[in-house]
C-alpha cells in the first residue's frame, strides 16, 4: 500500500512548529497533530499502513508521537518501534496507550495482534534502567528510555470505574507496587491498560 500524503510534509518538518504525529488517529485526531491511519477519512493527513513503518519521515524529524490503543493492532511491533525511535528527535517523546494483557475485553477484538504487560517496553531499555525484575536486552538493538509508565484501571460501568481508578492510584505509587500487582493480583483485579511515555536512547 503506497502512502497517500495530503499535506506538505516538507514545509511542516522545516517550520518552527513542533512536528506531532498521531498514529491510528481514526476520527479522534487533535488539531495540531498529523493524523496517520490505514483507513482514509477527512481526519487523516497521511493514509498509510504502518506495518511498513514511517518511511515518509526522515530521521530525527519528529517531536512527539501519540498512539492510543493502536500498537496492539500491529503485527510487526518491533519494526514499528524501530521506526518510532528513528524518526523521533533526541529529546522527542512517544506517548503510548495499550491494553494490558489482563484486560477482560482484550481477546474480544479479533484485530488485536500483541500482548502488553508491565515489562514489555523494558525489553527495549538498557539493564540499568530496568525494574527490579530484569528482562533480556539481547533480542533487539532498539533502545529507549522510559520516562513514566502507569497501569490504567477503568471500567465502562461508572461505579466500578471509580473504584478501579482509586485502586490504580495506590498501585501506581511505586514500581514495586506495580510489579507486585502484576505478579499476584492482575487476574483478581484486572487492569485496563498501560500508559507509557518514552524517549529514544540515542
């Protein structure tokens, strides 16, 4: 699928304004962002299949990348991570929201390809930046620094959602509590998702 670019990318990249992308934007794109989606609509600025990356952006050209419940739909997750790190500037940030593996609605969606847990993004970090339980770093040469990571608790049912959000505030008080939760409690009190902010480790 050849990308369809509806905007003047060169002009935007060379301007003084921050270059901000929204991956898998659908109809929810914010005004100041460049919306990228596989399915064309009036909200989409670049129609592209992100399984094939972000080749239409040069290295170190993007200030921020936002994706909300999108990365779970990507089969070649590592390739897209590589592309995100490539196009982000040295101090650029990726703001990512993905479903947690214990999310009771995760398996209902047949388009979901990837699982995500507390340690998933740590496979792309150096060991000195990892949590108490370390994970291997030799699977990939992609490197990021995680600025923050929160376990998101929510429910479509209002009263339950209030209880879950209060529980989430407690669990997110420290990484030790997060690790204890995922090891011992996640199937008793399921987590809705993960909210991660990371930057390239260049």
